[in-house]
């Protein structure tokens, strides 16, 4: 029954995905489904390929010289690597939040307005004001910055900057949000706010998060994928992965034998 529910809300599918950097193979035959109703966490030791695979989902690897992606990745049944795919539009539909907060060197308002302006999502200033306010509210930042919208986004604290980057991703109304270790540069209080935010956003967007923090994966995700040496070792319900893994390598990683 659970699998049937996941099929109903399926957002992205990856089948037999391989990633090469020149001659070196970084990802080997990974197949995975991402659905809208669950937060999916990618875990595994450093250098295991989880961030590399995450970046295949919105073609961020296109920007890396010598990188080649083989296999099939679809968003709502559409091949995202097809020759006719508009990559700018794809990245609006599949937004990304990076490890280090990277607000534009512009005002808080302009950080949010930038994407909607490029994609023509606001007819006038009043519509743009609404998008900016709604995005900041969804990111749990509005009350902290509503009187400072013309100040630079780079003047905010690290945790606020990361929520600003999440608000910026939300502003273009994406379908999927990819997060690459979004809390690794933040203190515990800011991390708790981001985790709370991810929980609130669940169900509105398909969310995939790469984390090196297993406790974080256990707290905020419903599905977990364990990567090791470029392979997907195990993928399933988070509770199952952490309490009853099928694979010995997963068990060894969860119990701290390596990684």
C-alpha cells in the first residue's frame, strides 16, 4: 500500500545513472524514485557520490568540464537530458540550495525578486511584493527582515542567509528543491530552524537533502538512500534504514564502523 502511495506522488525517476569525470566513474548504475510527499535524504561517507548524484537531478553537472552523465532521469515523465530541454527552466522547476549560503550581493528584496523577474512571474510591483513576502514567510524569515528589505542579503547572519536562499528557491514556485548539506556551515540553533522549515515545506515540494549528519536524516526525512563508493547500496523508509537495514554495509555505516 505504501509503495502504491509513493507511485501516486512520484516526481522524479532516475534509472541506471552513471556519471563520469573524464575517465573516472563517480556514480555507478544508480536508480531511484523521488516523490512529493516525502523528504528524501542521501547519506554516506564523504566522497561517496551523494552530492554528485544530487547535481544530476537539475543538470548542475553540465557546468563541470569533462563531466558526462549516462542513463535516464525524468521529471514528471519528461527526460531532463533531452536535447530540447530548456536548462534554465529546468533549474526553476528543480531549485537548489547549496552547502554555503550564497545570497546575491543585492538587497533582501532583490534576492527574492530576481528569479520571478527573469521568468516573468509578476505583472507589476504589487504582484512582486506579494511573491517576496510569501516566499520569505514560507522560509520563516519574514518577521525578521520585513523592515529591512532594502538592506543587503549578505548582512544577515549565516542561518538567515541560508533561509534567504531557500526563500529565493521557493520564489519561482519550483516543484523540487535539492539541498546539498544546507546546515553544515550553520550553528545548532540555525540548523534547528532549517530542519523545522524543511518539515513545514514537505508535501508542497519534493525535497531531496544530502546530509553527512545521520541524526539529521533520521529527524527530517521519510526516505533515505545510502551511497558508498559511487553506488546506491540501499534505499527505503528512513526508519527501516536506521533500525533494520538489509545490507551489511548500511549497518556498518549506521553503527559507525566506517565513514
